[in-house]
C-alpha cells in the first residue's frame, strides 16, 4: 500500500524550502512591549527563594580564611587527621542515604 503526499504536506515542504527574507540593514526583530499596567505579584515563597538565591550568590565558594589556616597547619606540622571523626561522618552519610 502506498500513501502519496497530500496537499498539506506539499505546502509544508514549499514553506521549508522558501528562503527567509533578511531584515533591513540596521534593524532587529521587534520585541514585544509590556503594557503600562502590566504587573507581577510574587508569593511569599517566591520572595524567600529570591532572597536565598541572592544570599547564595553573595557567599564565596571557598572559605579563604579556613583554607589559609589549614595550609599553615599542614605546613608547620600541627594538622592532625581525626580518623574516628571521618569514619563517623562517613557512616552517618551512609545511614542517611539508606534511610
């Protein structure tokens, strides 16, 4: 059984093959302009989220003071690894992940 193209699909192919018309020199596509009475109301949750995002963005990714203190402790030999605390932390993470 063979299905031939319908007039609708033929029109689609014609539209795809047609070259796009360039914009006049020095112009850009028109952006929709908001109406003078447009407004947005944020919920309390959205405001809190916005505040949290701003706080996170303002927080440095690296605590430079702590890094410097650890670097100094390692350099002068006073840094000690607490293996028990590390093991306890790993077990606590596993327990939390497993529920």
